[in-house]
């Protein structure tokens, strides 16, 4: 075979390495998306209070409000609303004082209590996760901007 018909060994090796990196990057992206979906589910369902007939509508409103929240916002909501140190008490749910006392009322709160050290470690890991997501977004945006401005091929498969 002549050299023009077959790719150079370095080119083939480089292509294999690029595919491996793309595969691992895709796995990281999927994992970040799974974390965001999990946080959305947890944050949307940790508090619920209202009259029984309105509970589904109240939950739907909460799910919709969390749906477009960024990973950083979700992490903040999770850290403030769900995580607690063992010696810290959870704030009481606010109820409508104007409602008459003769109505049925349902209230649900879910909190995770842990040692202060564990809380600090989880908080640090969540912040690291958000920073990873932000750096990945910045890197991809820069690569896309560079690719479109110089007509170069982006670093991911097209």
C-alpha cells in the first residue's frame, strides 16, 4: 500500500485518542445532567403545604419553578433548604394566617441532618460540581466561538 492510501499511524492513533476523550467527556456531561435532574427532583419535593385539594397544583407550581433553575441555583436551594447540621433546627413552614382554622391543612418537610463536618464536606463538593459545570460550559463556548469565527472544526464530533 502506498502512504497516500492509508492514514499515517500517528493520525490513526490521534483519532482513537480523540474518540476516547470524546467518549469520556460525553459520560461526564451525562453525569452532570443526571445530577441536575436529581437536584431538581429533590428540591421540588422537599416542602409541600396547603389544603389537600390544592396540593397537586401547589406541587406543579413548585416543579415548574425549579425546572429552569441552573445547577448553581439548584445547589444553593438544596444546601439552604434541605441540608442541616445536627444541632441546627429547620425553619417552620409559613402558613397563611388569613385562612380560617377550621380547614384541613397538610404540611410536609424533608431535611437531611448530619454532622457539621459532613455538611461542610457536602457543601464543598456541591460547589466543586457547580464550578466543574461552569468551566465546562466556558470551555465549550470558547471552542464553539473559535470554531465559528475561524471556520475551524469544533473539538466534538459534528
